[in-house]
């Protein structure tokens, strides 16, 4: 609260105001992948959520691994959070996993094509094919554009150095993307993490419905070990004084009535124990097959169960 603090705050604000917004073109192959997805007529758009949740869980896994290998420092408990804002027409998916540095945002989300990118193009270019396979090619992030016409990614890296600005924001509506500084409080984690904000297309309103999201998250989270929390609307019954009831007689408690009230709260979607923590006798072959396909993003049958 000192004058010096106020000057520091003003200086920081001025520095932020001068921080440039940098624009980039997508690498050509990545741009083609985006085009295919943006203009896709693929009807099962639900897969976007599977891909983004899977990526978020991978980020938590990477952070756990890094924390163990870099001297075994325990990290904050990791989790994923999903919530919809009906007024803003946005769906947010965030994690407090490993996060990305500025260069990683630029490279991983647009400037460097991986081997899967060209494989994806050779399979899907010009075809209205089954995009449910998208995760196999390492381009699952772009599935966000099945339902969104603008995507923002705010990220802070677990591996950042102390002297660099720590939180960055990537934004794209297709075609090109921008990168700029972001404020640290936009991240779920104290240490690191990533938040995706999807600005939903016309016709994608179903993904603002918490019941629809709960159904998808329950389906796609079965093999994810980190808690996935959904900001969910619930109706609870509340006891309130009944003004219409006759006045209580002496010694009698006032009459109450039960009225419905809407509340919001975080609800954990993946309450079922992962398959490897359950008694093998209680796991059937179809559950093993589903686990194999989800874990390895495979689409065939396992060789043996």
C-alpha cells in the first residue's frame, strides 16, 4: 500500500500496455489441417472434448513426471476443470499441468508441423472422413475448431525461468494467430497450467448445457486419473418459512415449506476407479478393449486381454 508500490504497479501497467501483440501465419500444412476441420461437415463433433481433455491430462502427467525427475519436488494437486458461460457463449477447459512457454505456444500450436500432420492430410484431404481418428495424428488440439470459431489459449509453463514474463495468450480464428502477454491470474494453478477458451460457433449451443457436458465428460474421463471437475447447475430443495400457513400456536415451531433453488458447484465427473486399480475379476473384456483404445488412441482390437 506504499507510494513505491503504486509507482511499481503503474510501471508494470505501462510495460504491459507497450507489450506488443505478435501475429503469425500458420505453417502451410497446419493451415490445411485447420481448413479441413473448420469446414468439416463431420457430424460427431463431440470428439473435440475428448481430445482437449486428453491433452489436458497429458499436460498433468508431464508435470508430474518433471517434478519427480527434477529432485522429486511435490507439485500442487493436479486437476482439470470445465465450465460454460452461456452469456458469453464460451466453453473453457483448463488444467494445472505443465503449461507452455511463449516459444512452445508459437511452435506447438501453429508454426511446426509434426509427422502426424502430413499423415492426417494424406488421409483426410478432400474427404469428408471420420474425424474421430484425429487424436492419432497428434493434431487433436485443432478439433476445438469443430465447435469454435475463435480459440484462446492462456498458458504458464512449469519450466519457465524466473526472469521471463510467465503467462502468455495465443488467439486464433483460423488463418493466422496472435501471441501476447497475459495476466498470471488467468491460470487455474499457482505453479503452471493452461486454459482454453472456445468461442462457440452458431449451432454449437449444446456445448453450453452442463448436462450434455456431464454426459460427455463421464464418457471420456473413465481412464483419466486426475479429477475432472464440471461447473454444474443443480436444483436443491430449501426449507423456508411458509407465510401462507396459519400462525403457529404457542410452543409450536413456525411452519416451513420446501422450495426449489438453483445452485452452481464443481462436480467431479470421473468417480469410477481407473481400470488398473480395480479387481481384475471385476473388469470385462469390453472395458479392457475400451481402455486400450483410449490409452493408446488405437482403433483396432488388443492382441490379447
